[in-house]
C-alpha cells in the first residue's frame, strides 16, 4: 500500500511539475497588402495577396462612397498581385477593398481610405 501511495504521489508531482499545454491553433487571417496613391486626378491602386500553395481568386475595388468606380481581378497559385488606375476628383475620399477566396474560403482586406 505504501508503494502504491508513493507511486501516486510521484505521478501527481510529475504531472504538476511538467504540465503539457494543449494549444488550440487559431486559423491565421489572410492579410492582403493594399496601397492607394494619387497623382493629380488619377488613383493608383495595388494589392498583393500571398498564401503559399493555395489557389487564390482576388478582386480589388476602388469605391467612392458605395459606388464602385474601378474593379480589377486576378487568379493564381500562391501569390496574386493586382495593379490598376482610375480617374478621380481632387478633394474626394476613396476606399480600396480587396476580397476573394483562398482554396474556396473567403477573405477580405480592411477597407483602406484616402482623400485625393
């Protein structure tokens, strides 16, 4: 009986001394890199989406309020880079949004706004 109790105590001490952490992994969020610049009355838009080994379908939209004034799309494996330009009006605010799928799972960028 004494051996059994000592074995139980030793097991408990080892269990407490060396805890095994069970870490639940969170799916990583895909973060497209977007840029929006102006030169005079032209908006220059670009986006890069990287997800190695995955099929990417990407759409980039330039909006003025809720109105889409420019739209570009591309597809590829692992990385997609999109560039586009669009006429704009000085003093107005425009928003660039990137959406798409990676292996069929949807993603979107944080809307990026700038004033011309």
